[in-house]
């Protein structure tokens, strides 16, 4: 997460999950099923207060 306060009213925030986009397993069941992790995701948020 990176955030930047542009001015008193405007703020930006950037979130990146799984930055390197590597494959990984989040869960394993006793029956041999794997649950893969989420791929890379990027979100930009803008906050404005008035």
C-alpha cells in the first residue's frame, strides 16, 4: 500500500496484492484438493473531503 496526500482535501491510495504474480496455494483439503491463491490485483483509491 502506498498513499499520497495531494492537498488538504485530496488523497490517493494504491494497493497491490501478489506483486510478483507468483502461484501459491492458500488451502489444502484432506481429499487432495488445492485452492490456488489470488492473482495480482491493483486497486487505486481516491478520497476527497469537502
